C-alpha cells in the first residue's frame, strides 16, 4: 500500500472555542479536504480536560488522557489547540519523538520553546505548522516562511491583537473611556482569559517574536521583545492624535537596524491616517511587510474567533497530511542569520511628548535646550495656554529611545515642568 492509500489519522489536544470548530469542520468537510490533500484525513481522537457533550461530535472520540494520543502509534498528526506552555510543550515533544507532525495554534509555546520544538521536529523529519498562532485566519506564517523565501524582509509592522485594536477603535470613534470598552471587549469574547495578556501587550509580543524570527531567519523569543501596553493611553492622547490626523494603534514592529540587528517591540504608536494600518478597525488584525524586491505587502483579516482560527488550522492539516502521504515535509523556518537583538535604547523613532509647564518667559527656551542637550531635534511645538500653566505638545525628529529617555528624565527634574502627561512614539509624517 502506498502512503497515499493509508489515511492520515489526526489526534487533537483540546476542544475549546477553536478546537470544537476544527473538529466540526473537519468532520463536515472530510471528503473535500481529503481530496485537496490527496489522502484521506481521519479525525481519530480528541483529548479534553473533562468529557462533556459536544454537539455533533461522537462521544467515542474523546479521552481525558492526552498522552494516550501522542503515544498512539496509529496517529500521524497532532493538532494542539489546548494552549498554555505545559503540558502542551511536553505533549508536543513526545509526539515529535514518536514521529508525528504537529499543527498548533499555540503562540505562547512557540514564542518561548519554538527553537527546541523545531530542532526536534527537523531531526525526526516531521512538520510543525502554526499558521493559526499569529493573527488567526490571516495567512501570514506561510507567506513569510514560504512565499517570501526568495526575498529579504526589512521591516514588518502588525496589528496582531484584536482586543486592543477594538478598544482603541472605540476610544477614537466613540470617545469612550478605556475601562468601559475593555468590559465590552471581554463580553464579546475577544479578550484572553486574563485581559492583561492583551492590554499589556504580552499576546502581541509572543506574536512579534514568531513573526520576526521568520522574517529575519533568527530564533527570537518573547523575552527579546520590548513591550508596552495600552493601559496608559487616555482620551486626551486620542484627541491629540486625531487633531494631527493620526490614530493610536498598538503595533508589533520588527525591523533590521543599520547594524543588521533586529529591533523588535510592541508599544502604542501614533500612526499617520494615510498609512494602511490606520484604517484597520475594531477587532481586525493586519500585518504590513516591507521586503526588498516585493516592496510593501499587507495582510488583513480576523485575528481571533473559533471559526476564523479553525480556517488556518484546517489549511495546515491539509498541507501536513499531504506531506505525510508523500513522505515529505514542507519549507522550514531557518535561523542561519543568527542576528543579535538590538537593545531598545538604540532603536530610533519619532516621539510626541505632552507636558504641562508654567506659562512664563524663558520656559520654552529652557525646554528646547534640554532636547538639544540630549541631541534630540524638535520637529513641531504646539502650545495651549491655560491660566498660569500651558500644555506643550512637542514632536521630535527621529531619535533613539535612549536619547528620549534621558530627555524625559531631565524634563522631570525641571521645576517649571509640572507634569509629563504622555510620551508616544510616532510613525509617519506630522505636518
Ligand atoms: N486575545 C487575542 C486577541 C486572541 O485579542 O487578538 C488571539 O490571540
């Protein structure tokens, strides 16, 4: 019997919001997906924490023992949709050592233990596919790993967290407070179980690690990613961004520096309204890539939710099943470039600094001198008078994070500066 005559037997780990959709669609569409793969795909077992009634799914499929699946010699392909690091890591490693390929949606696992898993999988000649781990339904892993394998990525910027994009959209469009919109995002099911993972940028940082590793052929972990969330963004910041024809977005940014290091970071950014990412609203995600030959590319779609995420997983199941049937594997991620991670202090960007100062002669000159002393060039200054005080909104030319930090520290020490209200990075022209 040739490999293509033998069905590919799939074992699933987890059956939550995403897993239940994968199981449902895989069973509903088995015939067509099998035709696309060139081999019959069979959903054989599903491991869950506790067995309950899953409508449309045969109770005989379920077990509470995930190791019985990864150790089952009859199973060829493991679909890991349980999330978290342990026991997902141990299960995936056991599966690989037992010569099974992996399809996973687990960004946290890949962003911390990706190197070990890839090394083990390649040593055994197995695939690890993970299209659903970043930006849900959006094809972005394979475009980076496969389609752009002949090009050189120089920069990527992504809106890769739906919850924060939803919150920022509502703050901009409906003038609503952060905390109020967060509750709504949680009720709509966008937020992670612990909303800190979304709001403070941990979820986006894991995704930034995965994308930048692929883009720059280097192992990047979540610990390499500089991270700030959106919890300090106020409606005043939003109003200023609007008045300058910008919007505030939580961006994952990864770029090559002039020293050929990788600068990888997640933080709020004021982005010019004319940039394609500025029009990505609500819980949608998008990734904007710049590559030497391709130029700019943008990938847009739903970054979360059961069925959209299942779409990416099913695509991986079809691709990996085909490889199993043909006794081959797909394009691999590579780490040959082994680039260093740039310290955040050396990263260059533009900044907007909003501060409250005493409104008297010499203040502006003294503040301008602090910027000049640190080598930070000012692009624009706006002043709004308020009785004895004034609000200054200063936008700089590109400066390093280190220079900016030193400037802010010096400003804080000035008696005429009563408050530094916000410091926000800027992408695109302010004019
Ligand atoms: N909580 C994530 C988001 C889900 O809001 O985008 C997908 O990782």
